C-alpha cells in the first residue's frame, strides 16, 4: 500500500526536515562592547570576490583578501569555486549578552526570496530565518517584499578569553571534524571551545558555526 502526499504536504515535510537541522548560531557575550570578528562563508555556487563584497556589505575588498592571506592584487572578478571557504571580516556588537554583526550586512530582498531561503541558502546557514525576523521586527515571516532591506545578524563575540584579547572566529565545522582537531588547528584548547560554545564532540554538527578564539590575529 503506497502513500500519497499532496504538494502542500510535501512542502511542509521538506520545511520541517530542513528546519529540524537548523538551530540558533548566536554567540554569547558577557559585556556590552564592539570589535571586529571573522566568519566562514561557504557559497554553494561558484562566485566572485566582488559578489561576496556586496553580499556582506564589505567596504573594501582588500579586507577579504587580507583575511584569507591572498595577494592584494587579486582581481575582484576572480572566480571562487563552489564550496570553498572564504573568511569574512565584519564589525561586531555585543549587547544584552548576545553578539551579532553591527547593523550589517544589509541584504536587499529579491524576487521569489523567502526568509528561510535567505538564511539557509543565500547566507549558507550562518543565521536562521527566525534571527533575521527578530532583528528586523518582522512579525509574519511569510511577508517580506521585493526591495526590502534586511539586516543579517551574523554571530560574533567581543569577550576576552582567559584575560587575553582575541579575535572571535565563526568557524563552520567540517564533516568528520572534532573539538580536538579544531583546537589544534587554531591554537586553542578543547576546554575553551566547550566553555564558549556549550558543546562536546557528541553534539558537534557539520555546518555548525563554532566560536573559535584566535590570538594575535589582526584585522
């Protein structure tokens, strides 16, 4: 005996499955402050540095090149392959024990956009659609308009770690990775990662944005 699903039911099932994989990426801050942070962006499609500059409201493309240790002579229209990780530098604001990007990037709603699509696909899951709705005071997540300007609240942090000034890096966890491997790669400890993120290896998920403190990193 087979099952028959209506198109509406199929849509609801797909949305439910995707929604169950997404969770808040918000980082916690202890004191009100501002700083600069880094975050990974992994585009599902081939793109260019110029497009990423626009998408993340970056003023100078050199900041993207510097964050990725690339020659400053790299052309803006140079192709970036799909699924390649690019680090983005951005201003962070900590307020009410929460860290998020300071009023940027600003995204302009395109035809056929929805909040879920913008969060999960355009910005590759760095935020949730609920977080976008909250900071933009959107009461009905199904009602956004073409041309509407949306603030995308990227997760970040400005706190010192163990009394040391650091740059907080939103690292997107790769499949098969572990807290120990991440700690070794970025010169921190598993205990610090656990403390900052409230996770352990059993709860670590591919695609999760992990707060990783970097020492001696200038932006």
